[in-house]
C-alpha cells in the first residue's frame, strides 16, 4: 500500500488538483449512499457527475496527466486515494494545508506559482 500511496501522491502534486479531488472524491463516496437511501435520486446522480467532473478536471486542468486509476489500472489506488484525501482534509482542519502547498508565500506576493498551480 505504501508504494501505491507514493504513486498516487506523485500524480497529485498541484494545489488545484488536490482541491478538485477534495471535493470530487467525497462526492463519489457519498453517491451510493444517497442513491440507496434517498427517494429522489437527483442528488445522488448530481453528486456522481460532480465527483467525476472534479476528478477529471483536476487532472486535465492542473496536473496535465491521466487519472491514476486509468493510468495504473490497479484498483489499489482507490483506498490510496481515500487515505490521501483524508490526509489533505486533516491538513485543512489543522490549518496547515495552505502552507504545505506553498500558497502562503503566493498570497503574500513573495512567490509566483508555476504553470498548473
């Protein structure tokens, strides 16, 4: 699992991709529960499409690579993605996410973001 998580991290480096996945992945995780337990399926279907769009947008617009599941073909990236996103959200709640992603210097005007960030 460590190798899989390291590979997943290497394909999700930019803050933009991380943010899209921090929205997209929880949306995808919530989808089956909403489809099973809600009478009106519109919210579940909407979250499914939102989650997929956010996942692909992160790779297309920010990382400029293929989604990891498609690229690797290994289903082990699914639990790795959950661990990765959990860690990103923990950084948000601890107040560390902005600094860890180099956005604190950018916000102060001390740093120009490289393309794709």
